[in-house]
C-alpha cells in the first residue's frame, strides 16, 4: 500500500555554518518573534524561504514568494545547499523531554519520498480539517520554488518494530548532522544508503496504511500541485518522515484553548450553562488541577477552566460516551453553546488562540482558558481510519520535524527519476547454475539488490530467487548494465550502450493517469547467445516474459531461410531484412542467458555473431573470428521484452 522511495535531497553544506543557525521549526509554528530571531541568526536561515518577511512595497514581480525562489536558487548556485550524490533514506531521531513532565524519550523515524495518494485510495488517511488560506499560501510557495522544505509527518503501524531495528543499525554509524532546537530537543540524522537495507525497509512498508500526524495543509497542497502539473513526474511524490505509531517515543501534547475579546462575557453565566452537561468542581489552584488531570481516567472527559490568570479554577467532568473526543465536546458544548462563539469565528481564529503548555496558556491575557488532556493515539487512529476528522489543533505531536534537514526539489529529475539503487560493490553467494541473471523492469536493480545479504549487513535476511539455482552469482558493480542499455554478450565479456534518460520509477507510476503510446520502429536487433534450451524449460529459447511482438526464429528451416543463407554466400555475414519490433522500453534491463561453456547452458559451441544492429545502438555487434571464406549463421533467440 505505502510506496516509499529513496531520493537525493539537497542539504546544507558543511561550510554553510552550524545547523542551529540554519534550520527552523515548521512554518505554521513560527511566531513573529521567532521569525525575527531566525532572520538575525544567519543570512542563509531557511525562514527567508519558507516564511519570509512581507514588505509594503511588494508587487507581483517582487514579493515574498519571488524572493524565496531567488534565495533558493542563489544558495544552490553558491554551494550553500548541496545535493546528495546517491539515492538514500535518512534515519531521523529526536531525543526530548516532554513538556510538563521530566520524562526523556527518543522518537525514531526515517525520511524518504512517499507517493502523493488521494484520500479516496485508502492508503493515506487524514484526521484534521484544513483551511483554504494556509493551502493557498503553501501553493504559491511551491509554485515559485518547486521544492518541499519540510516533511509530512506520517504514522505507520509496526507492532514488531522491524523498521526501527533497521534504523538502529544505521544509527550505529557516525551521523550526518545533529542540532538542538529552541525547545531542547536533539535532532540527529543518519544516511541509509545500502541497497539491501533500503529494499528491506521498502518491503516492510509496502503493506502499511499511512496516517497524517502533521502537515495536512502541505499534503493537500502537494495533491493539488500534482493535478495542476501532470508534466512534472517528481510532483507525484512528497517528502515524508515515517514514524511507527506504536513507538514509545510518540508523544501527543494537548493544545489548550485561550479565549478573549468575547462581548458580555460573564463567568457565572458560563458556569450555569456548563452545569447542564458537566459536573463543575472548583479547584483550589492550577497545581491542584494538574494533579487531578495527571491521573488518567479513560471513562471520563475532564476539561479544566481557568478564568483570568488563575484566580478561579474549575474542573468540568462528564461520562465519556462511545466515540466522544475531548476536543469535539469542548468546541460543541462549551465554546459554541455555552459561550456562543460561532464555527466561523473559531475557523478564522477571531476570539481563540491555541497554546502548548499550561504555563503558556496562563501567561496569555484572556477571559477564560480551557485546559485539555492529550488526545490518545488510539482516538487518532480510530477517527482517521473511519474517514472522520477532528477540529483544528486537536493534536500536537511533539517535537516537531525541523524544516531544512532535507529538501526535495521537484525540478531536479535526478532527485527521484534516477533513484534506482546502485549495485553493491560485492555480492555474496555461489555461482548460479543458470549463470548471470538480471531482472527486467524499471526498478530491476532494486529488485536484485535485496536478494542476497551484503557482507557488512549480515542481519538482513536474503530472499531466494523464484527460479532454480538458489542465490545470485557474484557480481561486481561494474558488471551490472545501466538501466535501459542494449547488451551484446560474449564469452569474453559484455558490451553496453549508455541508457537513455530513465523514466519515472514503476513504484510511483500511475497507469490510470497517463500512459505513453507504444513506440514502434523498423530496425534490426542483435540476437542473444545460442543457448538451445533455458534451464528448467522445454522451449528452445530463453524463458522470457512475453510482453511484445517477437520476430520469427531465424534458425528455422525453409525456402526463405535457405535462400537468405545462400544469398549470403561467402561474404562473411548474413543478409537480414528489417523486422518491425517494439523499441526496448527506456529504463528496462536487458535479458541475460547462460553463456556457452557455463553451467546451465547445454550448448558449448562458440557463439557466432551477426552484423545486425540494435535499435538503441547504431554500432554493429562485432564478429568473433572467421573471414570472407567462412560461412556463418546468425544465432537465434528472442528479443528483449517491452
């Protein structure tokens, strides 16, 4: 279900300065005071891009969004931001002390690309309502910069913690970077680049549903941008941080409501209205209210009400019915009915402010503050998977994911389009009876990389091949042809032609959205080595997928074939007529069959090559020996599948 890809993000270069001076909190958590502090820290602080200052002189040609795009391009050109050399995932750990407690925990996750899936597909689920204003703002920034600077916070279920164990192994290496934010949380990043480990994580994530913890506005903006720009293949993915929802480090803090500016507010009248639905109990102080709410009672809804700066404190309680959420009950029964604040006023935040922490709520000048218990992760999952939504600011996952740790640029095709995994420097395993073998398809290198454990990662279990022969042969990095290459094999080695620009990975290709028409050409192709019968097959040719039209076997006898052979005479080559065959699909790997003399190939005769040319490679396949006085036949076989 969940489609995860490694990528090549942009990151701050080591010479750009300490990360503490460069990265920021998410844009929607940056107050005006924090914005000014970030601007003063460094000229390359990311706040200039994600939430730059507005000016009275802003015009259509010079505004906060055009300046953001200008800063971004200048920082890349100046080497402040540097793109990673290879596709990878990134282990992202956050060690912190939860507010209002002394508990110190670690939250583990990893950064990668995830497919931008519509909610209707049932893969990605939301749990909060969104507003049009923030989405318009993020869309304008995305249109100008064509990049994601922060990650969508995604939750996935993994009761066994298998992914976290792989991340722990990656975290045993020196980190790429570490930073402590203004709240005291330590953020550390490690690179996960080994193909086997990446493929193992992708395989573990493949059957997971995803729940958006934070980033609803940015995710829905990414969906709208994908629809508006179908020509941008990179827009089909979004940068995400994936966290196990069963992780002990997953903490949800309550978001308290502070109300002010209410006309004709009367505390006694409010308490009279509240007693119709709640049991109202006075509390001697805020500290006493803390102690009461610190003891969990899942069967009851408890909401604290503090008038002024703590002069009068009350605890409002009622029985919890099936499906009741504290925040929903607060908004419906107390804010809307008892106080008379409309939904539009709440949506536009006219009389309400959202605050993290009890102390911060009491510091605000307000008529009344409502203190909530944290929403449980079980409630988030239940509401999300049932298709429901909670009111705004129902959850506060702490700490937030820092913006600027990784940056995903949509216009950089290499950041996703070439995210196939490079071959490891060495492979472990005995030589297969079938000889060298490559998988076909756009993600073939990734498919082969996870089958055998690498020497330095023995904890990753191997995956056996489907066909007889057991493990893969020992193959070096130079032995793996680039995706999309046309191949000529011989007993002395392999010859490759450079591959064309690779297509969008099959893992994120959506056939229902766009499908390019089949491209046909009239051309000649080289034929594979003369293996009479593939191992385990009764056919006289290699056992390959049949996805396209194949030319007839040139070894077949008959008047036409004999006439061609006779016409060749003693010229040293076979005259062939062009045949209409589909061009090899860009990005696909070629077939491979056992070479003569190798185990698994019944034929031990020396291969004889024709001068036929490949549609993707104008150069002729060289002859191997012989001369004008020697008559040769073209080896027969099948063409690469399309």
